[in-house]
């Protein structure tokens, strides 16, 4: 990490006011306490380091990275403590905040970290079987709808990194992620099995943030532009094909309404889902250039839903299409094996067959396409075309279709990314 001069305590507070008015000295002390699990701490300042986030790394949040510096006061001398953090904050640009409904997404993610995840983590410890802990530690949070901040451990210090949006996971990456998702899903599946009432009590805090009748007008114009890009790709690459026909039939039948139904229909296999399983929300750690570990980040779309929603989005948005086609059964088998093993460790009779996994996909598989409508286009979009959301002017919300600009895709190889998703959705019987 690049080192810069540490800002003093007072200078740090002034600096942090630009992130959130609620970023107080008390919050900074909470970070030190939660990280060290010690009450007797003293805040000294922050080390700004290198804030190497780029435009497009986060659409719904502002991101900052720095190190909180303090001491643990032991006997007569203090032991120095440095806590590298990533801070997600509601944008200070009022129009951006209103346009993208930032307060709703922040409330949902903070609810996950403060009301859902602590109980799931405690449940594992009660069972003496920690099967999943691959999310960044939440060190502090403030949620008031205007000045929200979420302070998380900085995984980059441990050499975790994200991959470019254009990257397509090979088999090694795919299996690593699929096993991680299986472990994550198994945790809440077992908790629901053993504590059904408590499961309802914690998941009630997860509010749908994307697919709901109340959001139709917010999303509708943008959705039309997205669909135009997909239709154009199909008409140019596979004109007159069954793939073009199936897609046009799908979107002519209120596809957004279909997606609403999929998130509302919880089914017996509902779990706590991450909700936004595309590549920027995974961080990978490598040994000898091979992926060793993966972490899940970003729970702003977290919901109580079928596990197939997370899986379908990940497989269709992130996995190389050749891998997806050649190893489909292998990937789902690994998910099933890992899920079954984790459930047994937590004391729940799995009762979930491989056929159940496949049937869940038949019912919910097209959800992956619904999420890919946006992310697949972003994955082939040049960085220079990524919207700079800080340029939105005024203090009123604007139509997101006028901010998230999407254009018909000029290059054939990029249009093929979209077409491959449709082909596989049709061939697998999801649409």
C-alpha cells in the first residue's frame, strides 16, 4: 500500500465530513474496537493511501479506501493499530442519490450486515461448523437515509482483487465461486430449517430493491433501451432464428413483470441470496496464478429468494459460454455436492436432490437473463463510455435512461456475448 502522511485526528474528521456528515470520531473508534475486539482504544488519524477506484466501479455508492490508525491502550503503553478499510457511502450529489434511490439500496445492505449476517454467523458458531465466512467484515455502519456509510475491511490488503467486467470465468474460477455460493446458501437454508420463525424475523429486513411494481416506472424507459440493444444484436447475428423469435416473444409478454414474479415466488428453496452475482462483486485471491479463494461483496440487492436466482445470474453473466455449455452438469453437481455437505455439517437433512436443483433452474433460470440485460452490455462497454454519475446536475431525480446511456453494439464479437446468453437460455429450456 502506498504510504502518505497520516492526517491528524482533527484533520481526519474534516476530511471525512466530505464523505458523510455522520463520519464522526465515535464511528472511527467503533472501527478500531470492532477490528481489535477491544474497548480500550484511542483514535490517532487516518492514512489516505491510494484511493484507486475508477469510474464505474460502483453505480449506487461512492467508494473510498484508507487506513484508520489508533492504539490499543495496554498497561502503561499503547500498541499501534492500523485498520485498512473500504468505505461505501451514499453519494453527496443529491440528484445522483435520488435518481438511483441510493438510500433504499443502502438500507438493504446495512440491514444485511447488521440484522441478518450476525445471526447467521452466530448460528454457525453454535453448531461448531463455520462453513461460510467469505464476506468482508463490517466494522461500522450508519443508516439514516441521507448520510449512510458502511465501513468494511479492505480485502485488497490480503491480495484479493476484482476482475475486469469483460472477464469470463474459466472452470477453476467457476467451481470456486459455485462452491462458495453453495456454502453461503446452505447456511441460511439450514437456519431456516432449524429456526423457521427466526428466519422470517431476520429476512423481513431484506427489502426488494429492483424488481417490484413500485419500481416499474423508475426502470421502464431504461429497460426499453436495453431491450433495443439485445434485439439489434440478435437481428444482426442470428436473423430469423428460433433464438430471435423466443427472445421477442419473451419480452412481448411483460418480461419485467415475469421477473417480479420470480423474486416474489419464494418457494421451498428460498435462502438469503446475495442478489447481484456479477463479476465486480467477487474478489479473488491467487496463489501461483491460480484462484485460491473468493469473497462475496455488495449486498445491496440481497433478498430472500430461490438459490437459483444467484446461480443463474452468475453462470450466465460470468462463466465463459464454452465452459457453461461443456460443464453445465458438472457445475451444478458441484453446487449440489457442496450444498449437501454443508447442510449435513450444520445438522440439517439435505433432502435436496440433483433433480431438485435442475427443476429449480427450469422454474427460475430466466432470471439470469433478466439481470444480464444490463450487465452483459456493461461487460463489453469501453471504460470511456461508462457514465460519470457525478455529472448529474440539480437536486431532483432524473430518468435513469438519460444517465445510464446504452447504445447498439458496434462490434460483432461483443454482440456475440449477448447472443450466446440467449442461445443457452433457449437450448436449456429456460425461455
